[in-house]
């Protein structure tokens, strides 16, 4: 297993090199900063272990730049809950607090090594689980338009029922765009209290309001150079919509409490399960913002209209969850398979993922039975 360790503190770096030299099964390469690491990392590496507080580029920005190409373990002496949560959102596998003993680090590495070995030996399914796209005929036209739109900077509005995979589509578009190596930042309008949306989007300076103990960049700045995904855009307060429109038109944002604006270069993808035409008529959504966001509309069909996709996703998720929980790979019985195909899936892909994960956990044998889907309860 080849491991890159990124640590700016020379004493810590040397200590790790010496301690890890006893473990001949690991090939260790160290870097003094993230910038140097990015220049040298290639497909031969299996794992990246990085500090957070470093000059030139901090660990969180480094992880964003890696863009999911490597599994990552973070080590830090200045841990906060928000940083831990942010690292989880970025896909970091482990979060080690300094000082830690070498056994703790080795245990984390071996956990990751075990997962990678299981993933390599598990049977391969046809479905790519990083996007859920490609196996449904009803999606062909939508995917074709998305692929063409991805190569441009045109604003895209994703439409469809809750749970159909709008964020998955947004990620697919980003990964197939010229901005793929830059950040993909997703924010759900419905999940943020109305009084915090403006500061979350645009950021704030220290002292801008009572609780502003330090300056914070907003989601626009964090997405600079990449893609900003605005989910549930129909839930954005009317009072904030004018500021969003201005940011998109002027290509700049101003933090709360700041005297100057910051130039931004982002691609915006929005999504909603609401009828924006109705919201416009009712005075709840700005018509000019709607046209700014809706250069290319993509209507994602519900899962009940994508029956030929269900088994590919379900089987791939069984494999993924078996790896996740350390089970031998399971399969669906014929009766369970028929039930998956006949069920109406009102919660769409989100519901399917939940049903599959639960059935993997609760099934007692290698074959998942129809009663272990618990779909009768849902009906």
C-alpha cells in the first residue's frame, strides 16, 4: 500500500517516517506542503494522510483539490466540530487528533486497507455508483443534454420530484465539465434558517453581527472556479433572491460587513421540486432570477418511470453496503426482486437506497427475502 503523508512540521514528519519504517508492508512518501504533494501525486497512491494547518494551502482546501481521487485521513492538533463535519462532507475516512500514538494511525490505515481489498475483490456490477446514470432508457435524452451542457458555463435548472437524484445529476455535470478539478459546493436552501441564508451564501466579516467572532467565506467564494449547486432553490426567501441575481449578473459577491466586493468565477446549477411558475404568479419567486437560472432546464423522470434502472442500482448498493458493514456480498431472492420492480417508489432513488441499506443490515442470510424489504409497511 502506497501512502502519501503531507505534514509541514519537520519534526512530526520525521517522527512519522521513522515510526512507519517498521511497517514494511507500507510504502511511505512524505511532503512538506499540499502544493508539492499535488504536483507529485499519481495513480500509484492508495491513501493520503494530511495535516490541516499548513502554509500555502490548508488541508481542507487540499482535500477539495484531490476531488475524491484518493482516500484521505486527516490529522490535526486544532480540531473543531465544524471542521470534523466539513471533512466528513468531503469524504474524509478518518479524523485523528494530535498527539496520537503510532498504533492509532496504523489501525486507521489498516481499516482503510481492508476496505480497499474488499472493494477490489467484490463482484463488479454494471452500475457506476458515483452517478446512478446510464442504465435507463428514459434517462438517455436527459443525460445527453446534460453531457452537452456540462461543457459550457450555461446555468442549468434541474426539475423533478424529491429524491430523483438531482444532486447526483449536478455532480455528474460538474465532473464532466472543464471545472471538474475545482470545487463542487452544494447547499440546500430548505435546510438553512432564513436569517442565516445571506451570510451562508455570501459570507461575513468579523464583527458584521453579534456572533461574528471571525471572518468567514460564503459558499460562493468556496465554490470559486468550480460549481455551486443550489438545491431547493424555490425555498429561497424573496428578500435574498435580488442579491443572488446581482451576484450572478455582476459575477461578484460582498460579504456582510465588507466594504469591497470579491470577484467570483462559478457555474451555477439549481434544482427544485416546486412549480416555479406558480411561485412567480404568487409573488414568491422573481421572474428575472428564474430566467437567469433556467438557461437549460432538465426534467428528471421519477424512478417509477425508470423501471429498467431499479435492479442495477439496488444490486450495486447491496454490494456497497456489504463492503461498508463488512458482510459477505448478498443477493435478492426472486420474490424480493419482483417486489422491487413492482413497487411504486414514491420516494424515488432516495427511498430505494434506504430500503436496500436496511435490508442488507437486517437480512439474516446471504439471500435477502421479500419480507426483509419491509415494503408492505411502507405501502
